[in-house]
C-alpha cells in the first residue's frame, strides 16, 4: 500500500482541475480540512483508477473557496461538514445550511484547530430543518423521527407527499454525532484503535483495519504475511454476518416473516462462529497497528463455514424463488449509473448500478491481490439488483476465507517494538467493507495524531439514497431503505 500523490492548486484553479480529473475518469472520494501551521488546508481525495495511486488535491485557504458540488455532487455534504466545523465558506454550494450542527446553531471555532486553547462551544437555538420549496397543491408533510420505533438508529426523515407518492425526502442525520475524529486528535495510535472500531459496531473490522493500514502507511510498517491473511479472514467473516442481517431485514420489509427469522438465525450462527474464533461476536479487540494482538486458531473454520455456507445458499435460493419477494424488489428504488457516480454511491449500491468497483481488486491491500475474486455486477440499479449483488458477495466471502486459510503459513502476527518516525508524517488506509469503501487519512507528529479523517461508506450512500425515493411511493419506502443496508452511526461519527 503506497502513499498517495499530492498536488497543490490555487483556489482559482480548483474548478478547472476538478473538471479535468473527471474528464479523465477519476472519481472524488472525500474532502476534509486540516490545519498546517497557521494556515488551513482543504484536501480532496481522488481515485485515479485501478492500481494507480490515490491523488490528494490540496488547496490552502484563508476563508472562501469555490464549491465543487455542481461539478461533483458527492462533495456537497463534505463541504457542508467543513463549513460547520471550520471558518471556511464554499461559495456556490446549493445546500449551504448546516449538516453536522443542528439548524439554527453554530460553533464559535474549529474543534480541529491546534492553535486554539479553548474548546469551541455551540451557540444558538435549534430550529426546524431547512426544507426545499415544493410547488404543488395538496402536498402533505410527514416528519418521522428522530426517535423511531423498534431499535432503529436515530434520524429524522421529512417526506413531502401527495397521496401515496413521495415527492421529496430530506434525511436529517447527525443527532448523535460523537466527534470521533476530534476524539482521536492528540492520541497515540495504539490508544485510538478502540475508537475506530466503534465508529459503527457492525463495521468493526472495516473501520479498524482501514485505521491500522493508514497508520502503517504513515510509519512505513510491513505487516507479517500471516497477520495479513488473518485480517482477510476477519474482514470476510464480518461481511458474512452483515449480509445475512441485510437479507433478514429485506425479508422483513417484504412481509416474509419466516424469511426474516431464517436470516436472523443464520446471522446468529455466523456471530457464534466469530465468538468461537475471536472471543467477540463483532470481532473486536483483535487488530493492532502492525498486525494482530494475538494469533488465531482457524483449524475449525473450514468445517463450520462449509456447513453454514450450505445453509446460506439454500436460504438465498429460497428467497430468489419467492415470487412475492421478487415482485416487491423489481423496479423499486432505481439508482442510475450516472447518479451513482455523481453522488458517490459505493459498495453493493454502486455495483448494482453498473459501476464495478471494489477496493479489494482495484486497490488491493492486506494480501487480497494474492486471492482470486470476482466483483458482482448488475446494471438495473433497483432493489433486486442490490440484493443480487449482496448475495454474490456473501457467497464470495466464504470462498475468500477458504483461499486465505489454504495460503496461511506459520509465522509472526505482529511487529514487535516498531520504530516510530520523528516529525510529521501522513498516511492513507482503505478497506472494502460490507457497505462499501472506508477511508482513513491520518497526519501524525512524533507518533501522535494531529488529524484523522474518516470516510464511512454509509456517509456516501446516504447522500445517494434520496434520489431513489423521489417520485416513489410510501408502500415501497421501507423496502428501498432496507435494500441500501445503511447505518446512521457510520455517518454520525
């Protein structure tokens, strides 16, 4: 995993550079701000294509920058986040109301400014969210949340609708924003991993591994091969139980109670295998910067996973042969390839819309380049396509674990007493989790974090999701949301 390439540009060049990169087939992944001495830098992370180094476009700014949201719509949320948490203003952003901070409130400083001795405070009074104006008669408004039934995460959703037709959806997340990026500041990397693993509980490995890879990239650590392969085993076990939960929820929303029960039962079996292997159902407390905290005995996995795989295949076949299930998924929540690209869709959502992208193949890490895998692809972009992509990914996870175990040889599982570089170093780490691409960009000074930026896949997919809701109907909403497999915690980091 190599370091990214940097390119410094002037604010006046920014839009032209963005257009140039997009014309070459590059794709923006995220944007964030960081302090460099007394100045403020905006960093745009760009994917230049398979097996090419990631590009960092860096712009220094004193206060204002042109918005790139018209050129690359996925950057709108990142710009709004930067405006909420710094003194930068993006001129031309069409959604210039707050994102992370509640509407009507402001921060009196930047929580990431190392030159500030006082913790910034929120001021103002929470107000109703900013909503688009809809010119139509008989429009009704429905506000759902932020407290919702069952054990679903906290979020507020505004539906503007006529009869059963949803004209517009405005999601309002970030009610439980935890400031994890700020919490990692001034921490030692070994102490920060516990926070990274808790950005999203069901993404323990995808977040924790991206974090470790970023630190290892910054420090130049070479992780032992055995540890790399065991990391693959853990990542694919996480993919298995997440996708089983996905199918259980999809069955629930299509009123297949037996299908829901079987999906949850299989998810439970997968989590029990996780616990037997690692001591934790969500696979926590195993990763470490430099490898793993301890070795794992995978001798029993082949038999247990073979049995589970057969049950999973039968379950998926049963769903695929249930006509009422298929009828509810077909043509529901269509996301076009252009919209998926422009709004930053990732993982199964992008693959189901015709964008064949997977960091395990296009930017391999942790030994994935030595394994054989196929990226699932569909072009319809509806709920059925997303389910089919996840079904292939689920079965593929079993195959990847088999390959990793067959390749596994005795050896070290961690670097002991690694040398930590002096001075300022930057690192970038990434993983392809069950929901898509996860990135960590880190800057450290004498081994202590100055800045950590987290790009969670759900942050990207939540941006694209409303496009599939507009002009749909109320009866399909729950199915559509379940087909995206979103988490709010992944955004409320």
